C-alpha cells in the first residue's frame, strides 16, 4: 500500500501539476514538445490521483482497489511512450508529429485493454493484491514491461547520441536533463521487477524525476519555447533561407524555403553532419554545399562572418532557373565558446537582374549617343571627303590627257625623248597628289571606322596624345569650319605621352568635349578653342578650353550626371555622363570642369600616370 510519506509526496506533486496546468493553458499556441510534456505531466497527475485513491480505499474493497490499480497501469503504459515522443521531437526538431508515430501507441492501447478486462482472462494479474509479495502476474506483463523499458532505453540512446554530436554547453545540459529523466524510471522499473526489495510505489515515484528534469530542460533551458521561435521569425524576416549548424557541423535547424531549395535537392537532413550530404564523386553536382563547408571552415578559423555569392539551380517542375544568393556564415558564441553557426541566404536574383538591366540601358544610351555623334560627323565627313575625291578625279583626268598625248605622239618624229621625260615627270606629280589625297581619305576612314566600332570592345593598346588629337581633328574638321572656330593645341615641350587603352574610346570623349566647346563658341560668334595636354603629380590632363558662354553654377555641380545639360533643348544630357563613365571604366580616371579665367569653361579628363608613359622627344610639341 501507499505509505503516508509517499502519499504526502504524491499530494504535493499533484498540487504542483494542477498549478502548472493552470499556468500552461494561459499560454497560447503551445509548441508540440510542450503539448507532449503536458500529456506526460497530466498522465502522471492522474496516476497520482489513483494512488491517493488507493491510499484512501479500504483493503477489503477489492473492486475499488482494482479500479485504482487499473488507472495507475493505464497511465504507466502511456508515460514511457510520451517520454519517447518528447525525445524524438527534441532530436528531430519536429513541429508536427508524423502520422507513422501513432504505431508507438499500439502496445499501450493493448495494455490498457488487457488491464481493464483482466478479470475475464487474467493476462495481467493472475492474483491481484495491494501487497507486493502476494501479487502473481500474468504472461502479458512481460510484453508491457519490455515495451516500457524499450521506450525509455531508446529515449536515453537518442539523447546521448544527440549530445555526442552536438557538444555545445546548452545541448549538453538539455540532453543531461532528459537522459537522467529517462534513466531514473528505467533503472527503478528494472530493479523492482528483478528484486522484491522495492515498494509498489517505487516506480510511480521514479517517474517524478523525468517530470521535473524534462520540465527544467523544456522550460528553464528553453527548448523550442518562445525565444527560439521568435529568433526563427527574425531569421525568416531578415533572410530568404537560413541554416543553423552546431560547432561540429551538425545540421540543427533550417526553414521551409531552405528545405525546398537546398535541403531536399542536396540531401541535407537535420541532426546529421552537413558534410554527410556530399561525396567526392558528386563534387560538381553539389558545388554549393562544398562552398558552404569551405565558408564554415573559414568562419571558424577567422572567428568572424564570411560572406560570398552563390548561384543555385532550382527545378521549378516546368524547367530550371538560376537563383543568386548572398550567403553570410556567422559564428555563434556562448560565453566566448564557439557553439555553432547561423547561415543566412539573401536572394539577390532580382537585384542582379535589375543591375543587368541598368547596365544594358546604360550600354544602349552609350550606343545611342555614339550613333548620334556619328550622325553629326557623317555630314562633315561627306564634305571632307568631297575635296580629296574631286582632287583625285582631277588628277586622273590630267593623267588620262597625258597618256592620250603620249599615244598620239608615238609616230611624231618631232617629239624627242626629253619631251616624253617631261610628260612622265608631270604624271608623277599628279600621282603624288593622288597619293596625298588617298592618304588623307585613309586617315578619315580609319578614324570613322574606329568610332563605328562597338564602344564596349576593350582594345588594350598604346596610343599617343598626338594620335588622339589628330583623329579628333579629322572627325570634327567640318563642324569646326562651319562654326568659324579654330583649334589651338597647348602641349608641353619635348614630351610625348603614350596612353594604354582603346584610342577610339578617348576619341569619342574628346569629340564630345570639342562639340560642346563649338556649341558654346557659336553663341559668341566663334573664336579659338584650345586642346591642352599637361601633367601634374598624379595624372595626365587632357582638356578643352573655350571662351564661350560658360557653364552655370547649378549645372556645373551636376554636370556629369545623366540628363544634365547646359545646352537646354539642344542637348540630350547623355554626352558628358557617358564620357565620364567611359573615362572611369576604361582608363580609371575622371572628368572635371572649371571656369576659364578668360571667359567660358575648361572641361577635361584626368588619367592616372600608371596608365601613361612619358617620352622625351627633343623637339617642341607646342603649337
């Protein structure tokens, strides 16, 4: 029977359980592990009520005693299974119980049926008594006992195995609480069965230990309580996917997007090492996981956050698409001891697409501006080419006349060898003019051909500032002549500067500066425009100086931004913006503007001296 001391303990436990239930039902949205703990505590509470009922029942009232005993055996059948479920929920991280776990309750249900129908078959008790020495158990007690022991033993093994794989201080404490809770009733139950030295209340009292220790693990050490859930919500909010690893690389937790995108496709499973999801033979198929493992190792060694970009191919069912993520691997420390890592995946696919669209738009604007510039030059080129073409045509006509004269004089005895020599000399003079005109046309064609090339090509070659100015002058000759402007060059004496890069890119920039200067100069009736080249401590400066209307202060502050122009309706606002992008992207330099003390403006390009070579020529390069 139940002793007075045991009854007092049971009564105190019952009061504590009732108070705990009242507190628990005030908390909304209990997690799964909390629910199973409540079922465990509730089962124990009912068992305690039955034991107290047995204490208060007369020994002669056998039927009532059998009822209370059946109640205790009913609760005793389900409590080990509840302990096993709590262990599974903790180790597996379940938010919902899988349907297959219902099979765990098959034996307890059979046990309950056997206990409550015992008088019909005596499978549980052959002889019932409240005195332990007088009890004679039936054959089924072996099945029920072994199953109860197996549940507690499996719970213990699960906890110990999890603790060995997750050696953080928090997990060790949690697993210790659970393990001691499982070990206590298992040990007492085995000893009570093997020996007769334990009272009938020993096993019920031993279940008080897992109730207390599991409660400490769940509520005091915060297993799956509101704080981890809150942290999960925060991680969901700041990331598209996240993964939590132990300090040994064991997968602790991840959210549903991670499971859908990475875990299911790469074989990542909770409570297993991340490295177990990859093998040497599939290194090319699981590059993302190898990169993640490398980042975790780097984060461990550097004791800091490691960031990198990762492309992931996703199967959408209708095909595949590639997503891009910025991955941050951050080490987690508890009292300055490394306890794990949190890996945050931020989807930047749309950002990359937007950046690509922006780059494409910029490329289109640059191409449109280049084509507009070419359109302006073509009109001038037609005029520039007309003169050498007419000259060549005239030379050919003159040579044809000389050839006809030679043919007609072949039979003329009055024509001497000296006469033929004079004709040949005149032919050579005409041919020389043809060569000069052809050379001029070739220079123009070379210049326009280079400008017609795609602005995105990257030709890494060396060209001189003289070549740069020459090409620009050829292309802008007609526009300069029609505006009544004249170009003067200002260069340092005895120096030639050679620049590394694509000359056509810088020709486009210089043409744009000249075009702007010509427009400004037109407003004051023409005049001189200066192209200058000079060097300072860090840069080579190439500038265009005019004495036109100048640039207002408001426009000057924003001059190299898109859609900013000093020409009003006559400008696109793209020329200097694109030129600045070309100078920065192709030559690592920058553009600048300042007022001309003589009136007008000076707009120039600064190129780092690292991209420039200087050569002493020994002759004056000035105008």
